[in-house]
C-alpha cells in the first residue's frame, strides 16, 4: 500500500494567503497545501483501508472516536485539531500500537512554527511529513525516538510551565494528575485556579491529591504529572512544623522523593518553581523554603532525562 500526502495543511493552507500572523510569516508561500491523501491512486476521505496485510486508518474530525479495531493499524493519519486527545483514545482502544506510524495533517497557523510542531509531535509519538511524501506500508515505519521518562519543568509564576507539562502527556492513554497543593475549599480565588487547570485536562485523566510523592511514584502504573514541587515543599514544612526550625524531617522527605524519582518506572513530568532568580526572602522561614526547593530542583534535574525552563510560554531546554 502506497500513501501519497499531496497536501498536509488545513483547508486554507499554511501559510494562509494574506494572513499577517507570525506563524504564516515564518513560512514561504505555498509551503503546505490543503490536506489531500491518495492511497494507491485513490483519494482518501476517511475511515479504515485494508490492502492485503496492511491496514491504514484516516481519522479526520473525530471519525474514529468510537472505533474498536481487532489489531493495531500500520498507519494512522490524524488531523492536528484534537490530535493528542484522539491519539490517546486510539491507544486505549488498541488502534495505535508500538509499531504504528502516526502522521498528522490539517496543519495551520495555530502552530507557531515547523520546529514547534515537530517538538509537540515528538512528545505524542507522532510526526508530520512534507507535501509530496510517499509512505510505503510494505517498508518498516521510521523508529520513533524514545520519550524522556523523567522530565522537570521549571519556571516562574504564570510562566506556562503547567500548560507545557499537560501538553507533553496529552497523547498518553492514561495519566494521573498529582495535585500537591490545597483543594481550594474555603478559598474562592484558589478554587478558581484549580478549576481552570482541571478544565484543560482531557476527561480521561485521573486526579490524586497527595503529599506522599515518593510512594505515589513507586506504585504508579500510569504516567504522572506532578504539579507542583513548590506546593509540596510548603506542605511538608506544614506537616512537620518545620517553618521555625528542626528541618531534618524535611530533608529526609526530599531524600525519599529523589530516590523514588531515580527508580521511576513510568513517565513522570514534574512542575516546579525556579527560585534562583528572585530577591532574597525577608524572613528566615522564607529563606529556608527557598533553599530546600532550590536544592531539590537541582537534585531532581541531575536525575532527569529532560529539564527545561519555561518563560512567557517559551520552552528553553537545559542541557
């Protein structure tokens, strides 16, 4: 089965003619034409295609949301709009397996750049191809690079670090969101913040409120998103009455967390506050909190395959 991607963009192409946005300005005119996929000389409109032992699924606009295959497809083509959530669903139902090649089309100026598109798709186990590419299903699919098992995302307040963490896990078939801060009971403003986070999550994600992070990581069976380490350190200070001194227990809890992080068997993405760029706290307890969180960030970073700083929604990988 030969699949030709004659066009890979959204209905208006990418860049969109006459559009002054930064995304369109980065690309030469006609870089990507509206999506058109041809299989063995016939245009593809949607649904499964079987030829001999080769199996393809084109799932535009949610067409495969209820699809339950007998076995994984060789190639799955998704439109960018809703792609990670749809891909997660296909993985849960067995339509996408370890050897499935996932190609995304319907690309437009909602993506800032080709580089950012490739970065996101890498987290989702998918790829895009240039217009005119021919995929021959009788040949092995390209190997996907492994995704990091341990990821630490640092940033200041409202930097976009939580949204980046959610994006990285959006195509996983199951995710447990580990909330380390208060639930918001009795605090309307905090409850609204928690609610805004939850509204961004895919509906199949589970939520776990816990400060026993070492145990959560040790017993996890699905990928974890831990948000965040700053609220966890504050909670541990509260639990142990350590704000005024006697912080041996805090250090022991940090040791346990680092040891569990090192032994993690599932994907773990943790969000933390970068404390090294602000003013020196005015109180001894504030300085103690800063010191504990700063050292914890450094220790976890040393045990992580991926570490990044998020500033104004832009991601800066840290070597």
